[in-house]
């Protein structure tokens, strides 16, 4: 099954613009410019969320690594990296996917060599390799937003938000929200110059809109791939799982239109 086949399956399981949004989050396929959803996400400061795919690569990488945990480290790392690269070849080397896979390769090679690589060095080397292999990406908005937001997230890992040791659910939720706000703020600051340069606008409210939907990316990715797989077994299974997937996608779309 090719990425094009997956996109067609999503279009049979979900209405628009849900299917297009799911294709963007799962496969890194850009939303069509000029559509209502594209303009809404752009105005809400959320377009970098769709462009910044890569979550699917991280999920596959971490899942394979977890499954192979009983095996020796070298075997586990090598098989995980091979699987990740094959996924990139299958989906297609779009900037977000290529970035995530290249970063995984650099980290994996560093792990095999017993020399952990810092996030800043990984990001810089990944960008250099990307431009060396695909110089046309130098003028790509997808490439620029991917690395600007990624740089912000690398910085996010270096800033201490605090950790809650309280058993109170209220305090725990507060610290989760604080962490999400920190990440959203940094992602907004990282991509703001590019949004202003390409579109002539600055959206500080994207700090809030990003915080609202950041938690949805992982469940959409997991649900999306499971829905596609089960749909191949039974159309009923696919339609059943498409319901919660549509609900989460609808939430993202609603937030986009609300903050637009």
C-alpha cells in the first residue's frame, strides 16, 4: 500500500477537510493552499503543526525500539534504524519526515558508537545533510517551519519548567499545562519570523491555540494508522475507529476556526 492509497482510504473513511488534515499529520502531505482549512490554520498560527509532521516517525522509531527491548542494544538500534529508513522511503522524503529520520539516524549512530549526540548538534547536522541532498528545500516553507519549530523544541528541552511531585491531580494538570504553554511559546517564537516574512502576519494567539491541540497529534497518528490497517481487514472496523479519529480531527479544526 502506497501513501497515495492511504490518502484514498482516508478520503473514504472521513469527510473533508478531516481527510486532508489526517493525510497531513500522518504522511506529511501539505494542505492545499487557499482552502478554508489552510487559511484558518494559518490565521490561527497552527500551520506549523500540520507541516511539522515527524511525529509518525518518532512513534514508529520508539515503538520498534520498545518491542525489541529484550534484544541486545546493537541489534535493537540497527533494526530500529532500518525500519525508520524504510518508512521514510515508503512515505517519501518530505522535509519533516526526512528531518525526523535523519535525526534518528544520527542519534542511533551516536548511540552505537557510545557517544551521545546533543540535540543542537543533531539538528544542525540534519539541516546540513537535508540541504546537501535536497538544495531546492532552501526555499521551501515546509523546510523552514520544520527546522524553526524543531530548534524551538530543542531549546524547550534545555529550559526547566519544574516537575510536580504532588499527588494532587489539580497540581499535576497545572504542570502539564505549564509545560505545554512553554513548548507552544517557544514554537511560536521560533516560527513567528517566518510566518511574518512569508505571510506578513504575526499571531501571538497561536501560543494558546497550539497549547490546545498539541496533545492531539500523537493520538491522531496512532488512531490513523490503526484505522487504515483494520480497514484492510474489515470495512466495519475501519468505520468504527474512524469515529474517534474524526472527533479529534474535528476538535483541531474547531480550534483552528475559533482562533482564526
